[in-house]
C-alpha cells in the first residue's frame, strides 16, 4: 500500500470512529441511530469511499443494504490488496449450537492452531493479533495468572508442563455483549458471539468486560501480502477489518456455517480439538460432554462458556 493510500486510510479511520462514536451515543440515548438518514451530499463517490460509516447495525439492515455492503467490502479488498475476495453472510443453520472441547492431555503445545488461525482469519503480522493463545502451565495447577504465554523452549512438550489453549469461549451469557454501548456485538442463534466491525467504535469496553482476554484491539491496518490473503470470507468473520476495531475468534464462521471445521481443529496434529453441534445427541462433542470429566475456565463467573476442557 502506498504512503498516500495509508494516509488516506488513516484519515478515513479517524473520521469513521468519530462519526460512529457520536452515532453510538445517539443510539444509546435515544435509540434513533438506525433511523438517521444518509446525507444527501457527496453523491455516489462519497458513498463508495465512506458508505460503511452510514451502515445500519447488521441486524437492522435489509437484504438490499447487506448486498451493497458486501459489494463495497469486495471492491475495497481489490483496491487495497489487489485481490478479489468472496464475502458472504451465510446465516446460522437451524437446530445448531456450536461448541468446542479441547483435550489438554493430548495438546503438546506446538501452536499449529495459532498459526492456522492467523492465516485463515487474515490477521496481519504487523499487529501481532492472535485469536488463540497457548498457555504453558505447571502440572497439577490451573492458575492462569502464573501461566507462561510466551514459552519458547527448544522442543515441546516440556517435562512437568501441560498446555492450555485459550480463545473466545463463546459464552452463553457473554459479559462483552452487555458492555458494548452501541450493540456492535451480540450472540447469534448458533451460539457464536459476533462483531459488526462497521458499527464498532473501538471503545474497548468489551475487552475490559471479557474475563478470558479473548478480545483484541486492532491498532493498525492489517498488512496482508496478496498471496497470503484468505479470499473466502464472511461479513461477521474474517473479512479484512479496518483499523481501530475490536476483533476475536468467531469459530471460523466462514467455514462452520457451511458444514466445515474451524481451521485450528484441522491444523491440530494431535487431535486434541473437537468441534460440533451441541444439539446433536450423536455428535462427538456430545459424547465427550456426557462421558468425560470436563471443566470450563472461570465457571464461577456464570458466563456459561461453550468451550470445555477434558483429559483422557
């Protein structure tokens, strides 16, 4: 991206955040933000450049408005990265609530899941944002405050240690949703807590509310080499995000809503990860929940995570 393009992008981000912050305050105070009319000035060229600033919140958009937003996302990706992407908004499947289980006796701390997540979800390495972190823990303890987030031995696993991957827990009672002043985040019918990046004002209240450190502020415009961009994207998932928004794991919504598995699960070389439909009594995850000794992190908080841990 050229310096001029970067400067223009920075000005857009600043204008967008200032506008949406004012819009969000109006929404919180009077519930009228979604009813504000788009300005008449600027014409088509203005809406092409700044149209996302005037999007309604995703759940309030009409089919025509969603299609227009998807078209803008595709055009912007082509303009910024020189790549044609496929951006969809595949809805939740009926009678599906997704859940995850991780076998911590099988996880060896290789971090293949982290690398696969970064690639799948178009996470620029300049920002160092990672949706998954693998914690190195002392055997026999579960004190997360004493975990090593940045372990770097010559080989893993290390004797006397075990490994605990953490990511968004997709809580059934998510405190992050309650904290958002503009309703930019919510839980979908399939249990995935999502974010409308065009509606997020970057206030980071949700980050403060999350007890699992699962939300990440995007301090910079992601730098993505065209050959490394994952072109299969979702509006609420891994599409290229603007600078200045919060993002997190979304259970690879671009994959799982079409019958696939999360990238982290496919990448795990030890088979420690199990993902599936909690409403399906014949699913592998239901078998684990019903036949293994499972636990969830910080269960006393009442957030009801849909990610469990177990051992052989």
